[in-house]
C-alpha cells in the first residue's frame, strides 16, 4: 500500500507517458506533480519538497543523470531513474550520480509501484533495540543510530535513502561481515549479479562520505571472500 501522504514528482519529456504515470500513481494513493524537462523540474523543486522523484534519463537539453547530480548537491530526496538503455554501464552511471534505483523501459506499471514503495520503506525509522548504542564513532564521523543521521563535527552529512538503509544495516551488526547477497536482500532488491554490482557502487559512494581515503577504507572495510564490514572505533 502507498503512503497516502507521499508526494511524488514525475519528470519525463513524453507528455503521454507523463500523463499515464501521473494518473496511475494517483489511483494508487500518491500525491503526484509532473515536470516536462529538467529545467521545469528545477523550478518545481525550488519551491516544493517531495518524498520521491521518478526521473526519465533520456530528455532533450539536460538529461536525467545530470539532473540527478544537481539534485544531490542540495537534497537527499530518493530518485528512481527510468531508462531505455539496457547497458549496465548506463545504470551504474545513474547510481554513481546519486540515484537510489533504476527501472528499464518498457516496464510494467505494477513493477514501478513496487519499486517506489520499496524505496519509501527504506527511509529510516527509529531504532527500537534499547541495547544498541545511540552513536557510533567513525573517526571524525558520528553516526546517530536512532535518527539514521551522519555528522562530521557540526555538519550533517547528506545521505541518499539507499545510503541511509545501508548504514542502518551495517550499524545493526558492527564488526560483522555482510555479503553482497545479504545486502541486496536487506535493500529489498531482486537477487542477481547486476544488483550485487549495484551494491558495490553504493558502497563506493558511501565510502566517499565516510573515509578520509576511500581507496584505503578504515571504517567500511572489504572482507575478502565475505563482503563488507563496518568497523567503528
């Protein structure tokens, strides 16, 4: 079921697709706004906050990947990319730009709905385990396990919804190696080699925010043959 308060922004230059998606998502309980291109989307985003953005990659003028990078400079709003490109490299480029997920065209509307709901479910909820520490220390980084927030000194580190979910998973099991397959399952993704590679991309992006030297990680380590491990101080 959709969150009745969730407000989505659809960005697609194809008026027919834009209208169909808007009607379908409204019927499934969402509030939906629409933009015809990146410039239009930027104007809307300057005045409104959204719970999730559904963004077409191939648009005239500024494309969806460039817009994703721009949004990520100031916002952590979840982004789902729609792409006609099947190549893994193009999907990886979208994830590296800051997208939370992607869906290749053509797609079934029900799959889009499932992916949107899965992304929204990843948004952090308060930790109920009273035995877990409230904060984890990762060098200059302080991670609030209850709020799902990461701080560097007095500055809040912006995390995407996927990064928030990854930190939640790692923080629940500090010092324990988690396999790519486990992480794919925790993120609510379908199993597969391409999804495991997508996890690798998300780990790389998260390390850039956590580590002084992301190429030699101290806190989000690779455990040979086992996966990844969060190693707080």
